[in-house]
C-alpha cells in the first residue's frame, strides 16, 4: 500500500477509495480494545495506583493534568499526517528522539518479559493462560479477516474469556500432581498420656497448638487409637480455620480446611542395635496441606514458641524442637518432631514448568532460588524472542497483532470489571481530601506519583496511530482507559488501606512484585461461583500474563514505528534490523541484571525518557508541514521552548530517582550516565526546532515555464 504524500498541498483520496491492507493495523483497528495493551502495561509497571496518604486532591489533580497532556500529545501526533518523515528538516532532533524511543522500548520490553516469566514460574497455572493467549491470538488473526464488522468485538471478547478458564484448568492440573501437597510424617505412636500438646505450622502460618487430652494407644485399648487421633487433628485444623482465620486470608483458611490427616501403618523402625522392635509394624499419621505447589508445607514445632522472623537458624528440624522432649511433646511418644525416629517432612512441588523437563528442583534454599531465577530468565528470553519474531518477521506480523489484540481486550475487560466493582459498592474513604501533614512534605518523592506521570508518557505508543480523526479518537480511548485504572484504583485504595501491602506492584529497587499483587487481587475477589481461592489466583495470573504478552508486543511495535517515522528516509532493511536487533540485545542483557532487578528498578527513568519523547514529538508534530495543530497548547508548544525544557528537567529527575536507591556499581553508574545523556540530549535537540519550508505545489507552473 502506497504511503500518503508528504506534500501538504497534495489532494487526499476519497474515504471510499482508501482500503486497508489485509492484516494491517487499519484492518484490525476497528476493535479498539486491541490498542490498550501497551498503555495499560505502562501504567501497571509504574505502580497502577498512587498512595492516598497525601490526600486525594493532589493525586487526582495530577492525574487529570497528565490525562490532558497525554491526550493532546497523541491527538497532535495523529493530526500531523506526515507518515514516513515526522519532523522533516530536523535530523538532529529526529535522531535524538529515536534514541530515546528505542531506549524506552528496551527497558519496558525487558520489564514486561521478566514479569511474564516470573508469573509463569511462581504461578504455574499462568503457563496455561499464556498458551491460551497465543492460541486465541492465532485464531483472532485468522477470524478477523472473515468476520463482519459488528461481530468482531463479540468474538474477540469470547476468545479472551478462554484465558481465565485456562488458568482455572491449569490450577486443577497442578492440584492433581503426585507431589503437589506439602506433608509431615510423624514418628511411631507408642502411646500418649493425657494433657500433652504439640503445635503445627501449615504453609508457614501458625503455630497452632494441638492438645491431646486423652490416652492414645496403638491398639486403641484406652482413650482412642491412631485413626481417632488423626480425626481429632483434622477437626482441630478445621476449628483453627474458623477460629483464627474466620475472615481470611482465604488462602490460609482453604489450606487448613482442605488439609488431610491420615493414619498409616509402616514397618517398625530399629531404634536400638541390641534388640529388634517388639512389633513388626508401627502406627503413624500423615498431615497434608490443603494448598499445593512450592509454598505448600506442614511442620510440627514446639508449642508456645514464637517463630523466629529471621527464618530457620542452624539445622532446620532440630531448631524447631522443644529443649526437652518430655516437656510438651506427648511424653510417651507422640513423635512429631525430629527427636523421634521416622519423623519427616516434604515440600509441595510445582507440576508444570521448565524445571520438570530438565530435572531441576525449586526451593527456598540457595540452590532452589538459583533455579527459580534461571527459569525466570529463560522464560523472559523466550518472550523477547517471540516479540522480536512477531514484530520483525512479516509472515508472523498478523499473528503478533492478534496476540496483542487479545491482550488489549483482556485489559479492557479487567478495567470494566474494576468499574463494575466500584459501582457495586465502595466503602467510606479512610483518608481526607487534603493531607494531614504539609502538602509539600514528601512531594519530591517522584516515584509515588509515577502512575499519574505515566499517563503523560503514553505518546511512546502514539507513533503508530492512524492519521486524522480516526487516530484522534483512538488516542482519546488510549488515554482514557489507563486513566480510569489510576483514578478508580486510587479511590478504592483510599477505602481499604490494608491493600497497600499488595496494591503497589512496583516497589522501587526491588522491582516488580506481581505475585503478591495477584494473590491480593484474588483475595479481594474472594471465593465465588464455586471456585477456590487457588483457582481464582490462577485465573487472575493467566489474565495478567495475557496482558503482559500483549503489552510486550505493543512495545516492540512502538520501536518499529519509531524507527519508521524518525529514522533516515528510504528503505534500509539492514539498518532497520541492526537498530531493532540492538534493542533486543540490550533487553536480553538487562534480563540478567541483578543490580536493577531485571531493569524493573529503572521504570521511573523509562517514564522520564517517555515524557521527554512525548514532548519532543509534540513539538515536531506541530511543526510538520501538514500539521493542523490549533489550540492553546499547540500555540504554546510552537511559540515557547521553556515548557519543553521543563519536561526535560522532570525526565532527568525521574532518571535520578530511579538510580538513587540502587547500590553503587559500575553498571548502575553506566545506566545513570546513559539515561541522563539520552534525556538531556533529546530535550535540548528538540527544544529548538523550526518549521520546515513546504515543497512548492507541483500543480503550479515553474518560473518562466510555458512562456515565450
């Protein structure tokens, strides 16, 4: 399809004469839900909501201002109408802004790829969601060519609905694994006197005291036998769920309610070398947690002791015993700590993942954490490779747009569910409109305002907007939906301050913590429609992975659009592949960066670069020969460079805010220098740009032409 003419006087074709290329963004653009993946992911990695402890007026006012800024910048880009050469005649500014765009794309793509990889490792059911998103994207890329206009949104939503269903199925698959549930195996029950007590930890929660108030004999001669003891422990765990956790957390409550206690008989253990045991078999009991996966565990400990918050000190099992086995561990032989022969524990294991294919073992020890990190990096590299293939290879381009459309639709449905949840009922605000302390106190902590500032950075995805009114309408929706997430999420957080524990997925130098975010969101949804809390977590994680995959593809497409619009003119496939391949290589390298938490700690700097990029693109757009940039903001950008330098200063401050909490390291210094050079260079280069002289009208005669 031929590109539109850059000549401002060239006549435009009639609307009916313009036909979208098959599989092009125009063909897929009528389902505008597909364009939301990138903006929603940018808001997600920036923190989603703003802490309300500074009151509600300042955060909401800033969000409103940034909505106006982001919308006007996107509309101005859509109105520029200069397809291949935005800002012709300003090569220095174009090159500086291209570098800023590609740097922002590299950081954001890395963060999204690692986030998707982390979720697929920590919540294995998300693997099913990722597979469902890819299959649904393939189906959508095929069906969209044949579906009528009105049926497309319905089919897109139907395909998107398969993703959380796949997450539920993946959760049930994990629960049925042979080693899914953590367990504790007692020692031999030789006989228990009354008034003995032990204590139990389930999934690290507790300890819960388990008193034994009667005789327990192996043959059940007095009091009750091992089977009755197992039933009593089962009732005690269910009672603890109702007594200790009546209102949640639902995850711990479900682990206690679904715990299983089984009486078993095993061959006798030779405790003495000088004589054989009196019986050939010995009764024991096994306690299995109601949860499953890597966090599932059961531990018996000494009753009445507080758990050391530093974690196990020294040898794990022995450090949890009582000092005297006859003090409280059922003096005649309850046998539920390491002092007793045959006592053992097993941790729950995930069923799906790369570790199962290659024989690795995930765990909480040093080697287990290395396995988790290694697997996360491999998944992140696979996501980056998938993005590069779908963005750079023409045969896979329509497939990539299909996956991106599924991710955007999933984000749109999530926002709709959020709004419905607010309409159904929001509690009383726990904070006032104005801060209790002086409003300027803490105001320079820019990371707290990052979600609102990210709304002004959305022009990162604006270079692929369609020209004219269609692009302007698309730009408005692309800003409005993320703004709803920030504003409504901040209001919800102001009514439930305990959600601060999980509602801010971005946590500074620690990077993204999406697993607490997923579990907290599932806890807020609760067990409903016959789904357990674990199945709700699987559905939420699967939906989030689909959104992250769509956002990663949208980020890659933004890099391609930046190279097309801001790069040198003419077809240079080698230069295209070199520049975009360099971006992919940088992103793949950032995946292994421990000092920056896989580039997640650099998110404020990335937002700062995107703000400067948006301001620079806005200045170039208002100076394009075919620009229709009218209005107060358009005149301000054309007449003054001071506001643009203000955005440059804000971008540099965000870069510094990102690296300030990081440890001293040469790589951190390199990131600091590179970020400041990119921001300042792009800001200064695009501050003083002039309007290029339009080409003469080809319909007019040249000087002296046609005369005698």
